[in-house]
């Protein structure tokens, strides 16, 4: 009996390979076989392992889902950024193109304006050259130049009508005096010469040979005298004041004469 109890006592308590073990030396084995603790814990271990694997799998799925969503969001953000960048580039490119087109239009307009100015200056140069050439030619023929007009001083005396005819044959007419400067210029030639002023049509209504009425006169003292048939006017150098030298005289008298041609 004592030997049997020692055998039971020495049985490895951690071993689960035997079907029957006497768990107590002092107690008698019961009628039904007793299931070991390790066998009772096995289903719980299996369930725990499965639950753990399930949690790991679920965590992996969640992680992949998060990663996938983040990757999609990043891709959408990049696409949106690229789209915004392209739109901004397109807007900037359009604005720059419009600015360049505006500059091109302005340059074209400036070029046309400069071309017009150049053409006008070329024409003006030609006119000036022609005018200077004409002035030079006329000066060589005895004409004098002053303030855009050419003046011819006679070398022989004629009546007022004959003097005017001489001027007309030269492509001019008897001088019309329009300013103090012109009057002074002619006075300095010290001539007693017919000018293109007369009242032969209407007495005391003085008109120039181009039909315009006299507005400013440079009459000498006491003139016009209107004595007899004094219907034509001469510039008379024998006065002291250069702007008081006009004298009305008989148109049939012979004096020198002054022609004027506007250049």
C-alpha cells in the first residue's frame, strides 16, 4: 500500500499523457475519470490564438485601407495641384500673350507713325529744297527774299497800271503790305515806288490788288490827300518815320514799282 502511494506521488504533475492519475494521496479516486487542467485550457488557447490572428488580420486590413485612402488622397491632391498649376500657367501664358500682342500692336502703330513722319519730312525736305532753289534762282534774277515772299524792285519808272502789268508778267503782282516788319523792310530800299493799293473803283475805299480791304495803313502825315485823281498809292522814302511813308498820287504818273510773289 505504501509503495503504491509513492508511485502516485512521483507521477509528473505536468504530464498529460496518461489516462488516469491519482491526484491525491489522501483521497480515493472517484468513479469517473477526471479531465486534466491542460486539456480544459486548450480550447481557450486556440480561441485566443484565432482571435489574435483575426485582430492582426483586421489591423492589416485597416492599415491597408488607411494607406490606400491616403495614397488616393495624395494622388488627388497632386492631380489638383497639377491642375491648378496648369490653370495658373495657362492664365499667365494667356495674359503674357495678350501683353505681347498689345506691345506688338503699339510698336506697329508707332512704326506707322514714324513712317508717316518720315514721309512728311521727306516731302517737306523736297519742298524746302525746291523753295530754296527757287529763291536762289529768283535772287539771281534780281528778286529779294523776306518772310516767305519774293520782291522785285524795278529799274525803270512806269504808271501804276503799267507797273502792275509788269508784275503780272513776272508771275507776281504789286506788293501788298501786311505788317510793320514788311513796311520797314521795303522802306529800307529808299525807293519812291508804286504799291498794290488803290481807291480807283470807289473813292476813299482803299483796296489791295487781291480785292481785300485796307485794315492797317502806314500813311504819311496829312495823307491820303485825295487831291484830284490821286487814286493810287506809293511808298515814299523821303519820310523820317519808316511806318509813315504812304502817299496817294495820280495813277498816270510814272514811278518805280515793287512786285511781290509769295513763295
